[in-house]
C-alpha cells in the first residue's frame, strides 16, 4: 500500500512539474508512466562545445550528448543495470552507458553531428528495460524541447538586435559601484531594475547577487568566480581581483537561452 501511494505521489509531482510556470514546458521532464511499477525516465541534451551546456540546437562539428536518469517506479531508486537506448528518427539506435558525467551519474551516449546529418527537427525517444519493468521518454512536441540540426552557414550567421555589454573605453575609477546586484530574468535576457546589463562592484567587498524570473524559469552563473544560482534567490560572494566576468543563464529556457547574458565588472 505504501509503495502504491508513493508511486501515485511521484506521478502527481511529475505532472505538476511539467505544467508549472503558467504552462511553460521544460526540456527535462519524464515521459508518461502508463502503469504502476514502470521505469521513470528523465533526461536532457547538452552540447559538447564549450562544456556541457544544455542545448537543443546543434550544427556540424558538435556532438549531442544525451543524458538520462532511470528510476525504479516503486522505490524511486536509480537503476544502474538496465538496457537503455536512444531511438532517432533517422532510424539509428544508440546504446547508452551508465557512468559519471560531470558531478552526477547518468545514462549517457554521444551522437556526432556531421555535414551529412539532415537539417531540421531530429526526433527521438529513450527506452529502458530492467527485469520486468519498462519505460519510455519522449520530449514534448514544442520547439524548446525538440532537437534541431542547422547547417554551418546558419550557425555562423551573426545574431541580430543583441549588443554585447562592454566597459571598453570607460574610466573604471570613476564608475559608480553597487555591491547589491539585482538581476531580472525574462525570455530571453538578463537586465537590472533600470534595464542595465553591465554591473559594477568593488573588489574585496561582499557582493549580494539576487535573481528574479519575471518570465520563464532561469538560473545564473558568474563565469570565472564560482558563483551560481540554479533558480530565483540570493547568494553572497566576495570578488578578490578586478576583472570582467560574464553572467549566463544556466537553466535551459528555450531557443534564446544562449542570448541570456550580462556582465559583472569588478573594479579596484
């Protein structure tokens, strides 16, 4: 009875997670679990270029890294000895291997994108079998969740209407600093309360960084400073040296995910 109650609660949480944030679908969600005791599969895809960054858009020369977790539907424990495969719309089947990827253990397989890979949507499903249990994962049929293959020409095309923040030519000794950095996230940009995208703080003094998502679900990482928020909230840190640091979204939020950047400038 306890196991049945646990499985029912688990399914309820899955449905609520998939429908959160006013109906915005998320890329890392489970497929339908059709019967009690089925395997529960979650997963995402990341790009090999520039590190393991969540992505759904790939071009020749890149690799699609499929990462999936398989859970026992009754015990919620991670299954390590299953048969897990990715089935592509190209007709190819990829066998996944269980092991460490980054800081966690996943079922993983890499798929290289070449010049011969057809452009457009690349559909896929992930299946798992363990003893008498089976499970299947399918991404939602919406653009942010589907894989898209683009040509090298499209990938190399310059982005429009997006100017990178810069502090070149500024007298940093004269800029006004503020140790409280408030970031607002919306699809698809980061900015401050007054629309600013470059923030100035002093080295050697504590900084309070806060994130509030007005649209979509976002996180923020300050590259090079080991500062990270995986969701809305506040964190504190003290930058020791002057420099410029990119702030990027670390939660896949859709087609414009890669455009969500801002800059933190640390001055003496």
